[in-house]
C-alpha cells in the first residue's frame, strides 16, 4: 500500500488528534495574500536547524509554528508570541490551510515526506530540509507530487546557492577537466556530531512533559521514549535518520550530481565496520556506478565517512579537510576542500594557472532562502539553478540507495525504471517500508 498521504486522510486524522494544538492563537490575517505581497508561511520543526530556517523566513508573514518539543522550540516560541502554535502538523493544516501559502519543513528525516506530501497535496509551496526524504520510494513520490501540483520547492542544501559551487558546476559542464570517470567524497560524520554503531537502549525512562513523543515518532514504528534518540541523535538510527549520507552528501556531492548529471545508478556496493541491527555502522565506504549518458561516459562515485578518507595522493598529497570532494578528469583534477562545494583547487596548479573562466551560465543567488521565497512569488517552478524537488529527488534517491547498501551489507543492483533491487530481493523491503498504523 502506498504511504502517500491524501488530504482527506490527514484531515480526518487531524481531527482525531485535536489535542495537539498548544495555543489557540487567534489569527489576524486574511485568507488571501497580504497587501505587501508577503508569503504566509507555516514552519514545522522550529528547533535546531529549524530555528535557522524560521530566521530565514522572518521577512515574510509567519502565521504558524509547529513543534512537538517545547524545550527544543522554546527560542522561536518566545520570539514569535503572537503566532498560532501547534504540536501536530495535521491539526495546523486542518485549521489554517486556507491561510497558508507555503510550508517550511525542518523535522527529523522520517517526517520529511509525510509533511511535505501533505502540504503539496494542499497546493502549498514547500521548503524542506535535507535530506529530502528518508526512503527511496518517498523520493519518487515527492517528485511526482511536485510535478502534479506545480508548486515551488527547494531542499535545504544551502551550499547550492554559493557562488563558488555554481562556478564549479560551470567548470565541469565546460569540460575543463576532460573526460571524468571518478569522483571521491568524504565526511567526518558520524562520531563527531552524533553516534552510530549502537544497540537499542533497554531502559524506559518517562517521557518529558514538554515532549509529545507519539507525534515525534510519527510514521516510525512504535518504541519507548529514550534520550538516546533526541535531540539531534536520531540521524544514526535507521527508523529516523539516513546517517552521514543523508546529512552531508547532499551538500558535499551536490556539485558532482549537478555538474555531471548523475542519476539512476546501476549498482552500489559498500565496505563498513561491524553492522548493527538498528543503526548505521561507525564508518563506511560506498561506491556507486552511474551509467553513461549522451554527454559523458560512466562515472564511479566514492563516499567515505566516520573518519575514512580517500588517498591524499589523488590531490598530490595535499592535506584533506574533514569534508570535501575530488573530481578526477583526464586533463586534471578538481579538489573542493569544503562541505558545500564552493572552494576550488585545480590540479596540477601550473597547468591551470592561466585558465580562462568558463562562461557564466548559472546566475548568482540572492541567498538560499530568498531564492525560494522569490520564486514562490514569481511562480518559477523548476529552474536549473534551484535545488528544487525535481532535481533534489534524483540526488536523494541515489544517496539513499547507498544508505540501503550499507544496511544490507551487500552489493545491490538497481533497476531504476522498475524501482527494484534485482539481485538481493530481501533488500526491497527497505525501498518503501510501511508507515505506523494511523499515519
């Protein structure tokens, strides 16, 4: 059965969950857009990264805040005391869907797709934090819904707006490196920011009175509350997060996916530390095989995390930072020693010191949040330079196949048209796992 949330279904369930409304909050806005042409925005998830996204929307008309953890969302709840506040996004949509123009989603990974699809089904523009979704099937579902409803979307990989990243994409597209067959990318996650290689805790402490645990679980399978999962610790748990690949690869690998048009890998294999039933391993190495297209031959993409890195020999023994990417071409190498793809070292340096910059084909961004806001107002749906869901879903699907390969610990062969793993049938259970009953 499809996990896709229909408007009828989530509105029905929201009525049953009416206790999720924290503050009645009398809205003082009209159903149509305000005279100053500001977007009326609802923000779901307002702690951590969510606070930064709310900050990015402050120039617009924020009409609703939704957060299941009062402690986590305390800062924004205090800063915007007159805004309607909710704990359950379904109740928020039920009460305010006529007033909302756009929705910002900044929850843990497992709730990205349900909330995003509910908003899109209502015809709302959506900004969703990275990774776009938690499962491969959700990536397809979100892309299809976006195309069907023709809304403006953007995934929250902010480096996409960096001028340096856009210039690096132009460099790859211009063929400066010649034929490219190999890309290496890496991250210091996990370990430094959150832990993986964990077993489920056996203790069952009481749920804090400031946390609505059932709403935090959302579509995930039922389990007792434990502080091992939140805040910010959920990334390494299969039921809630997508590991280092979900957290960082959408930043680090964005230039390669964008500039080389990487999509629909045919095979993925991995090497990793000791496997665990419910969490990602302490470290992993992943390799994707992307088929040739009309503009380039096949490309191999490598990923390293948890302290693993490629050989420094690939960049003439330069020091490798905690996060970065290396694109190897027949005429030279592009070394991007940063997490956002904006930095650049061309190797060998002597060969490229007099390089004429490729034509500027991608416009500079007014800012990652501002780009989405402007396009919501202009109605520009799928511009090449935006990290819109049509493009973001393709990258996310490929990266999540890497996460799936880590989970099964085997080489997987992928049929993108059938959306099926052909050589390890049991692995297909992770493509579109069912949501918890009631969601």
